[in-house]
């Protein structure tokens, strides 16, 4: 990493996102917008790092002049193992997406994906409460894990977990049992519509509905009209799932907000100010999708 003249100024702070590949990451757009908005002397850069170099790059963050970094695919699990101290929530999720270089040079890792998920729902639907009733979660990947931990932590009584590969859902349910007082039940992907009865939340964490993928095929007839429907896919912003939910008057929240809200705690830790998610930020980030 080449030094810039900035690093000699005491107020200048540098953060970034470590991934492989990392070209498509929208995080520089998000943090760059906030740095300009708040007039903060800093930068947020892309840090492309292949898996074999990750551990070394993480240890070198401070030497390279970073106050911290986001960590994205495929390094989130390696980051959990590579930091000096892990926040208990990140431990439960099994992944670190935000790293802070502390004064003494040690690395502190936490995970803001669950925070981003819940904050997005609350921002988009004021009446949202995780404890209101059962949540149907589609998918059992890394995103589902963060979402389920967040919901259980927030008092969700029941998670109905449905995934094409059922064993993966069963594994996840086993790992997550015991968080909060809620239960995680695994159902059949092929009968997914049957699990919507009485649900207060339906969230898609699969890649179905994303640009270039097949739409998510699910019959919503059994879903109560009061249930909140969320898709973590944000390209397109209005997925087929959200359009169909809206057409039958369910409240809906799109996936862009999760990306924006999950970025807030890292920005606060590195740059000293808790940033806001505004319509101007949404439009700025959408222009880069
Ligand atoms: P992430 O970590 O971002 O959540 P992931 O681990 O790749 O991503 O998970 C993608 C999710 O989308 C998985 O739940 C996957 O189901 P499988 O576990 O069966 O692979 C789901 N998914 C992807 N394509 C799918 C499809 N065509 N039909 C059903 N589910 C699909």
C-alpha cells in the first residue's frame, strides 16, 4: 500500500472494504457519500485481497494506515478467526463484517448485518416488532444466519426456516437453537406456501429474484395481509416478490436499506459520527447498482 501525503495529517482517517473480488462492492459509494456529507477528512477504499493473503492483510491494516475495514465475501469467517477480540453477536453469527483497529493496535471484530436488517425493517415500517409473531425465512446462507440471529435476539418467538437444500437449513437451525427463547423450525422448500399462515414477517434471503436469476415463486394467499414482506435482494429494488406483496396490500421493505444501515456502525467507529440513511444516499447508491 502506498502512503499518501494525507497520512501525515493527524485528523485524516482511512478505512476500506476487503473482499475478493471487491470491484462490485457498493460500500465505497455509501461511505464516500457520508464522508462528503459530514465534511470528514478521510477516505474509504476498495482492498482486493485473495483468500491466501487475507490473514496477512488483516494483520497489516494498521501499518497500511487503516483505522478499520469492512470485510466481505469470501473473508467473513476468516475475519472472525483473525481478529484479537470478537463481539458476542458476531460470534453467534459466525462471521465478522466490520473490523476496528484499536489504539493499542489490536483488532476488534463485530457484525452489523443483523443490525442492518432490523434497522431497515424499523425504518421502512414503524410498526415492525420482531416479537409480534412467527417469521418465515427463505434461504440458509450467510445472510439468513445474520437475519435469524438478529430476529431471535430481538425476541422472535418462532422462525420457520425454508431452504432448497434442507440439510443446510437443519444445520443452521441446530447451530442457532438456544439464542433467545424462540424456536427455529425447518420446513419443506417445496411446500413453502404452507408456512405463511399466521406469519408476521416473510423475508427472502436467497438470491432468487436478483437480476439475472429466476424470480422467487411462492403463493402468498395464506400470508396475513398485516405481515411485513422483505427481500434482501436490491437489484432490482422492487422484486417480483415485493410487487406481488404490495399488490395484495402487505407492507413491504426493500433490500437496499439493509446494505445502507449495516454500514452505519462501522462509519461511527472509524470516523466518529453515526451517519443517517437518507433518500439522497439511497439515490446516490442506486446510481451505482
Ligand atoms: P449468502 O451467504 O449471501 O446468503 P449463499 O450462501 O450463496 O449466499 O446462499 C444463497 C441462498 O440462496 C441459499 O439459501 C441457496 O439455497 P441452497 O442452500 O439450496 O443452495 C438459495 N438459492 C440460490 N439459488 C436458488 C434456487 N435456484 N432455488 C432455491 N434457492 C436458491
